C-alpha cells in the first residue's frame, strides 16, 4: 500500500469534497481518499505509488487545483 498527501485549493463545501473524492477514486489502484475541507489536505491510499500527473488531472476534472 502507498499513502500520498496533496493539498487541493478552491474547495469550499461538502459538494467540493465529494467531487474531488469521486474523481481521485476513479484512478486505477486507489483504495481510499480522505479529504480535510478546512485545510484542503487530501490523503490518497493506493495499491501502488501514483503518478502525480494523474492525481492533478483528476483534481482538475473535479474543477479544482493541486497546490504546488
């Protein structure tokens, strides 16, 4: 298992959290996605290390942006 943390900017409500969780959750190998709305912290548990570009694309598809 692999655990990666990211910061997503622009989320303001639970709908935002649901959108980000859904899009990241569709990446192959992702087992769990945890989002902390107040900080924008997103923790992704996966069966193997993830390519950050795929995570960035999933977050963009949800309408948000990875910090950094």
